[in-house]
């Protein structure tokens, strides 16, 4: 298949990937067993049943209900390592070169796991991915916006040293978007900016929330990147701003269809972004839940948009340019 081969060979960067969202059903059950975790009564009992349930989600919350149950099987440092290492190996075979990956410490610290356990497991996988697969990576800690702000502040404090020592590079904001707008987290982001001069800030916005969530993430959180951002098209002034300030939107094609933000990949505003000059990257979000890793997302886009070589070169160049690695690494990626 020449289209897939062409897309596989492009030097791909992923900027929107939740490590907990890479938990495949065929790892979930063995981990539950290994850690003696009892899954909820109504939870599907087999890999096949679970895969069937993942075929469609009603909305973001319907997905998140499964995602957080999945998190419960992760307990030990090696669980976090195994999870991330499986992601790197699989994505390596799809042509991934650089990954800036999210994790949600509160899903784990709420169960009595130390944040250091989570981070050290993920970090070991990142080091191995660099050494054995030549994939560079950065860790982005996300705050769960559905939890009390006080809880988020405590999590931030517990992560301070990890940012100071640059074990963590970025801060993000995820989970249920709509009743929890960016303004609730302005203080958290202000605190995070004191942790390290090079800390990078992003936030999920404009996935289920409207364009004002994107504007407020820029104005009040001072985010330099927007995760999803697909509803920005509703506000022409915002579109002009994203283009002028070169704010990268991390678009997730298969995710947005699975969560019914759009009915088909062809409805994604990629042509609008290209025409407006807004940089974006294509990402897998939670590949174990949404039916595809990074290359599958590239293929889904090409199947609908039929871009020419020049357009793909532009998309790839913008995703390298918008990465949070240094210029030396960016040059290697070109
Ligand atoms: N957590 C994991 N995936 C997410 C998404 N797409 N939106 C919000 N929170 C998430
Ligand atoms: Zn996401």
C-alpha cells in the first residue's frame, strides 16, 4: 500500500497523546490480574467485549468513564514503564520520531501512588525509547479539570521539584471540558510559570467547549499551544490570532470522530487551518480507545483530504517547528 508507506516514512511528531490512553484491552486484563485489582461489576469481562464497547462513545464523558477505570490497574513503577514502552514500540513501527506525552498524576495519587513512582516508570520508558528506538520525548503533566482546584494546586506543589530538575517539561489541562473552563486554573498556571523559565504550557480547549475556551486558555492560562482547538473556527478573530501568534493546535482526527465532535474525519477544519495559516499537528490522543495510533490518524486524514506532497511537507514541517525540542533536534527531524 503506497499511501500508507509514504505516510509511514514521514518524520512524525506527536504532541497530543495520553499515556494512560494507550492502555490496550489486552494489557488491561493482565495488569488487573497481576495487581489483584477487581474491576467494577458492570465492566466488560473479556478483551473482545471491551473492544466492542470501545467501538463508539456517546461523548467525551462516556469515554472518560472507561479511561479512569482503566487507570486503576496501574500500580507499580513497572506498570507505568510497560504501558509507555508498549506505546513507543508500536509507534516506532508507524514512523514516530518525537513524542510530547501527557499523563494524569491525580488518577494515580488519588489511589495512594506517589507521583515519583508514576514519573520514574514513564521516564525509564522514555530513556529506552531514545536509546533503542531513537525516539526523543518530553513529559507533560496534566491537571484534571473535573477535580477541585485545591487538589490541582496540591498536585502542582508535589511536582515542583520534577519541573525544577526538568524531568517534566510541560503543564496541560484535560478531562471533562465543558463545566470546567480555563479561568478556574489561572492561578495554577501562574504558579507553574514560577517553576522553571522554560516550562511549556498547553491546555485542552475547543474540543467540546466553544471558541471562548480557546481564547481564555490563551489569555488567562498563557498557553502557547492548544490541544484540539477545532471549535476555533467559530470565531474569526480567534482564527486570525492563532495564525498571527503561530499557536499550534494539536488535532486528533480519530478521537474527534469517536467522541462525536464530528461525524466524519472530513469535517475536521484542516482546510480552514491551512488556509488561515494556523499551524497544527495530527495526533492519536488515546489510541487504545479510539482505534488508531499516529500513522492510522495520518491515513484517515489522507483518505478524506487527498493532500498533495507539498501539503504533507508543510504539515510535517509545522509539526517539527511547533515541537518543544531544541533547534539541534529539530534539524535532525527535518
Ligand atoms: N483525557 C484523555 N483524553 C482526553 C481528551 N481527549 N479530552 C479530555 N481529557 C482527556
Ligand atoms: Zn486529549
